[in-house]
C-alpha cells in the first residue's frame, strides 16, 4: 500500500474509532450478505463490494437509484441478515489491549452501523463497549459527512479538531478529515490498495499510548 506517512506526534483530547474494519474484522459477514443482495439485483459483486465500505446501507442502496427499490426497506432486510450472522467476526489484532490502555472517558466509537448491530459485533469480537458511541441511525448524513465524528467529539466534550480518528475506508477517512481531525488508517481488512497521506497501521500490535499530565493522550508506534 503506497503511502506518504504522516505520523501524528502531538497529543489529543480524545481518540475516535470507526468499528468495522478498524476495531473488528467483519468482512466475511459483510461480503456474504451483500454478495447475495447484489446478485438479486443484477450487480457484479466483485465490483459492487468495493463501493460499500464505511457507508450506511441505506445510503449505498439509495446511491444506486434502482427503479422501484425502497432503500430504507432493503437496509432493514440486510440488517436482519447481518444480525443473524456473526460467524468469523474477530478483533483487529491488538485492538482490545490498545483500547484497554486508553482512559475510558477519552475514546468513542463512530460507526455507520445501527446500534443493535454494533453491539452484537463488538460482543462477538470480545471488544469492550465505550461509554460513548455514535451510530448511523443518529446522524442525518452518514460518512463521508463529518457529522458523526463531530457528534462523537461533542459527546466527549472535546473539539473534533483536537481528536485522532482511526479509520479503514475512504468514506470514513474523508469524514475524519472534514471534521478537522488527524487520521490513522488501519489496513488489516483491505486487499485493495489506496493511497493516503495519513499514517497507516496494519493492526494495533506495536502501538502504544502516552498520557500527558494534562490528561491528553498521544499515539505512538514502538
């Protein structure tokens, strides 16, 4: 994955994490469910699946403008399928240990997934839930809109421009940038290379946290 690395060497008020592909690997479930949906509507899964990551299901479907297709209805059907399939969901290596090293009031999850699905997948992966989570149901505009990250920062009582966002997909990276945050890109689940000016990590092994006297936190790779 060719990148020009920009290491976030400053301290932050909080860390904001995407979920799927960033804290946990749900790619097998996502591809099983969405492949079936794509085939039903005459789409080529190998092409279509590259376009869905990090985006709310209703927004993905609405963007296709398929005649006679109700995006909200289809999204509910897909959600039911995803709720019934947790096979193969695991943490991104080192994620739990990394999260446990953070002060609990200094991190949140900002995901495009609905709340019920987010909690199910976090439990399946054995990842602790933070006190603050923003889901796709709570925002009027999903990623790449910065609304979710701004709301996550607001709930933590911090400025989004003083946060570090962890993301894996282009839509989420754009959302973090638009919120004014620095971004770290997690590459564990993406086989398709894409260029990014941000620091990238395969997983959380070798990653650490520094705690300042003023309560601010830093990110470091050992």
